[in-house]
């Protein structure tokens, strides 16, 4: 019983650390008065990219505000390469990364009335996002539009991640097999077989 208590103690101590793990990238983003367009992501292909890969983002935009928005367009903004778990957690708590690379804006719709919804599709490449090293890249889907005041501003956003894994391992993995053979010998000191087994 005492041993069982010792063995379970580390598991209890580790439980809070699991709660601090980064959340799964969102498929929808919370809306606010400043950014009234809800973005629902239906496709991000691929999430694991390779050099020169085509990246496709699809989803639906819904105007949850009270004013009609016009000239809606969208682009991707790529943040700094993340090398450590700490950096990943920092970006997760502040999901508006500094834009290191951006794609050109692509038109979505000329008008989005209150309560209206419209599908969108954005296609770009890893070259356009300047993804040239292995690692995790935060990506912001930036949605701009013109409000009733005639000013252009960000009206919606969604954050997620793209990952470029190593193409090949940095070093080959060494493997050794050890087969223990348990049996009395069937040879004598000169190497001759002493029986037919």
C-alpha cells in the first residue's frame, strides 16, 4: 500500500502540467464589436507542408454585426518560426503574431450584410509564406473590409499553425539486436557435436 502511494504521487504532480499544454488550433474564432465577422475554417490543406507546397484554406464568413461590410478580402500572415514549446505556448496566449511574411489580399465578396454568410477559398504556397526551414509556423488568417464609416479595417481573423517536418532524419537511427540463447552446449571442447540434438 505504501509503495502504491509513492508510485501515484508523481502522476498527481504531473496532472497540472497537462492543463498548460497548447490548445488545438481553432476552426472558429471568437467575434467582437471591432471584428464582427466570424470565421469558420472547413479546410486547411496541408497542415504538414513541404518546400514548394500549395496551401489551401477554405471556410465560411458570417457577419455577426449590425452594419453591412463591403470589399471583403482575405490574406495569410506568417509569424516567426517557433523552436521551443515555450515559444509555442507564448504564441498560443497571444494569437496575433508579428507578420514576418504576408500573401497578397484575395477578394472574397463585394458585400456582406448583417447575418449574411459567404464561403471563401484562399490558395497560396509555402514560398509565398517564406517557409524555408523545418519547424512550427503560426499563421493568421486576416480578413479586411470596409464598414459603414467608409474606413478599411480588420473585421475578422483566425489563427492556426503550419508545420514543416524534416524531410529526412538528421542522422540515421542505429539499431542493434541482442538475441539471448539459453541452451546447454551440444559440442565438446574440440567443436565436435556430442549428440544429434
